[in-house]
C-alpha cells in the first residue's frame, strides 16, 4: 500500500492522530520519537501507529465524548513513515508531561502503556529527541566525570575500577580487604555489586565503616584519592535515606563516594530522589535487568540509547552502557557506543535523531565552535550552565580485562568512561593484587602507544595476565566451535 492508501484506510478516531504535513516537528513544541512497529489484528502499519499515538497521549481505542478542543491540541501525531523498515515517527506535544522533572511520567505515556496493545506484534522505541524548551526544565546531573577527574587528578585515560567478587558471602571486613587490594595495586574506583544490601554476613553499617577505614589506608599509602560506590537501593524511602545518611556521616570526603541505585527495581523516583536530596553526591545508575526490553531481538521495549538518554535526563552521574561486544555483555558497537556518545558529548548522532543539549540558535557560532572543541579537547561549558545540561558518564563492565582495555578504547575512540572489571580482575590465579597491577600496566602501555605484548616483556604482572586471559579466550573459542558443530 502507498502512504495515500494507508491514510485513506484510517477511521475518524485514528485520523485525529496523524499529520503528515506537520511543519517543523523539530521545533520547541514537540518531543520526537521513532518506533519500529509490526502491526497485528489485520491492521496496517499506519493504523497501528495511530492507535499507539492515541494510547500514548490523549486517547484510547475509541472516540470519547469528553474530548475538548484544547485536549485535541495535545494529541500525539504520526508525521513520518518508512514502509521498508517499518519505522514510524511520532511527535508528542511536550506539554503533555509533568513539568516537575518527572521522567517516569514521560515513559508511562510513550512506552509502558503502549507495550500491551493488541494492535501491535512488535513495538520498539528506537530513539528520542527532547526539544530545548523541555530540556531546560531539567537540571541534569550535578556531578559527573569532570568532577571525578578533578577529585582523582586523573586525565587522559579511563577511570580504572572494579566490582568486588564474589558478590556474596564475603564478610564486611573481607569485602573491604578486596577493595583495599585493588585500590593499592590498581587505582581509582570500586563499586558494590548490585545485589549487595544489608545481609546478615555483611551488615551494611559495618561494611561502610570498614570501607572507609580501608579507603583511608589506601589513600595514605598511595597518595592518590579513591572513590567507592555504595548500593543504597532499599525496600522503602526511609531505609534508602538512612543508608545514604550513614555514608554521608561516616567521615568520608566529599566526592569519595557515590550512591548506586538499582533503577530497574527501585524505579525512576528513587534515582530522582537521590539527585534532589543529595546534589553533592555522584549518582550511579545501575541498569541490571534492562536486557529484558533493550536487546535488539526483543520486539517490545526500547533501546539502550533511549534508556541512557532518560538516565541523563533523570540526573544520573554515570550509567552502564555496555561493552560493545568486547566483553561478556551482549551489545554491538552501534548500540553501546552510540548510547555512550549521546549522553556525553555536547552534540552527537543517535540511531535516528541528532540530540544536542543546546538551548540557543543552531547558527550560533560560539556553540558550533564549542561542539568542535568538545570533540577534540573534551571541553565542557562549566561556566555557562544556561546553554547545556551536564554530561552523563558511561560505565563499562562485564568481563573486560587488561588485554581488552585498548580494544575497547579503540571502539569508543576516546577514554571518557569508567571501567569496572570484575572477573577479569579477581579470576587471576595470583589474585587481585597482580591483576590490578596488570591493569595499570596495560593502561600505561596504551598511554605510551606501546603494544601490550611488547610492554609485557618488562612487566611480569601484565605478561601473566596476557597469558592467562588469552589462553582462556582460546578455550572459549574452541568450546564455542565444538558447540556449533554439535
């Protein structure tokens, strides 16, 4: 069917949610979204798209007599189609949404309430573009990579970090000892694993106290600052805040700790509550479980890019964005690197839209110059908050190890990320200390432009890590080949 034939197939209810002649949908009136849609129940793609636009804005599946002339002005509008790729563009009047920084309100409209629709067999939100007037209502992250680099005095390389493993059954003292070993022999950053809470074998208060003690010891021995990310996810608001207060009152320096929140289970309100109540603390957005709807093979849901954009809008300092298939985690460079770039740079192309954090004219010469400098010199407009929202920093984890540091940097084309290697650290036969030293050596090799195999000739820890992880990789490849043959 042609687009004209599709339009002619619409019923009066569906016709209220389409405008293929929408003038300048990129202006300040609309938040734009692009969906991949496969229709169902004998509907064509435009009928299904209009039903989705209705359900995600002012309507339902029937015309209702309570509509007003004003309410119809807030209808979401289908304004573009790609029939070959089954793509649909929808423009949402952004005045639909709660103006008080309410990310969950936006997603309730455009995502969750339409995923159940019987009219669609597949509905995937691929990309989103926030209009400048809408972005200006949001404060954005308070502290992020710039402040972390300043505190750690770390530039021109990634932030090197780990997750303590095993994730369970270490006592609070044992947990702090593993963190200490990495900080002394590695460098910068350690995080709680996302299931860590207030278990009987590792009470939260003792864990905080021991981490503070171990961190102080590591700082004293290395003369380098350290950062620890504490999981403050909890069953209720009061418990979450009490854990935050325990950390704030522990005596640790400002910027030496972050609050990790399990977004998938705790929700957007928990993320935004932390940012509002603790504006001087790094907010660590953990996304465990997101694969249920972000993986490309899943027909219903939204992409890593969409999730990451909303995390920045919800004021997260850092968010896990994936290892671009270099590590264990599923995810292509197109998915993961695109997501990382969109939440970090002043201006970056997405899957569909180019998202900029501007609130000024596109032909502003100062802005164009700043975008260019941003990509070449990592410049940020810290003295001009009216023109932008702060960046959100990507976190890279899941089975990276010293041999994979440079390959991932090569894919990212920059070092603006935090890496939290775990099995690639604690799985080394000679333990955390040797691996942490090897990670530092791999990073030094990268900074000096020397191949790690060459650098390993004079650095035994790196040599041992290369031998261990490359042998393990060879075994995994052999096992995969055997499985494929079977």
